[in-house]
C-alpha cells in the first residue's frame, strides 16, 4: 500500500473485534490510514440518479451517548450519500459503537449493534477536489490498496475527522513529501480549523459536520485501550434524517 508520509515512526497494525477489522494507526512517520479489511464482496450499490444538483442537501442527526452531531451529506457524492441513507433507514447504526478513537486524528464507527463490520458490499470511490479532510469531514473507511487498488469504500464504516492545526511550514513540508499542492482554501482550513490533509485523495469525503464539533472533540478525548477502543463505550444511539 502506498504509505502516507508525514513526520517519523512505524506503522502499527491493529486488529479489531468480531470477524477481524484491521486498521493502521496514525504514527509520527505516517500519520495514518483508516482502513477496514473485513472480507466483503466487491459489489457496487445500486445506480443512483446523478441529476442531484437541484436536490436539497440532506442533514443527518447522529445522537450519541456523549451528545448530538449533525452532518450534511454532499449531493455530488451520490453513491455514498444514498448508501448512508439506506443504512440509516435500516437502522444499521442504531446502538452501534464508535469502535476506534484516536485523539487529533478521527473517530470511527460503522459496525452495527450486532458487531457486523460490513453489510457485504463496497461503494465505488467518489473523490472530489472540493471535498477534503478538514476538521468535521465525514468520510468512508476502506480496505488497503494491496487488495483494493480502486480505493472502494466500506459499505458501512465511516469516520469523522478531528485532526489538528498545521502551520505554514508543516503544510509546505507536507506538499513536498506528498508531491502535491494544496489550494488556498485547503491551506486556510488546515491552518485554522485543522484536519488530516495527508488523507486527501485516498478516502472519499461525502459530508461534513455542521453542528456538534464539540461532541467530536469530547469523543476524541476519551480514554482508549487496546486497538484504540474506548475504555468506556461510546454509543451511537440513533441516526435519523432531519426533516
């Protein structure tokens, strides 16, 4: 897998519970990847109507044991939007945990309450230059590049970025190491609200938090144990669509 590059130490492979979810923890050498290697069929969700620009944007309400988060789902990532809404309608996330939490990185959920790591299919990547990993970004986890060269997303696992604020020197260094140039909008966001810029172009961002960033911070700050699992469970009580 193509390693994400930043500051200096080793990859630590972590195996989750249930039928094994393998994740790479961000470290000082590679500030990390968010992956699921749950074995699933490589099947797309059903085709969606791409005439989405005129549609009102959808807001979902994620009620957790530590407070409520509201997130807007982007219309220009319709496969991820529609798949997330399908799972919401099915109640997939209700009663499920944030099963991986790393301060100054992200909070990850998507198992259902019965411990299933994935609904059995993947969602094709929908990378958009205007959607990036600023603080509050809602994005999809995925399997590693070795087994997933098209970077297809997990059918259910998602994460919300907390990240951290970078100064200009750090952003310049990241550009050199990643071989890319961040636009003015991205640089401003990463240098003010913060985020995880090293994940851009690797994972599909399909929404953003519009209320409840303080709740994301509270969840990211909880004590965690082995495999970055919260010592005291943090539960997604329900996810609903705001009317």
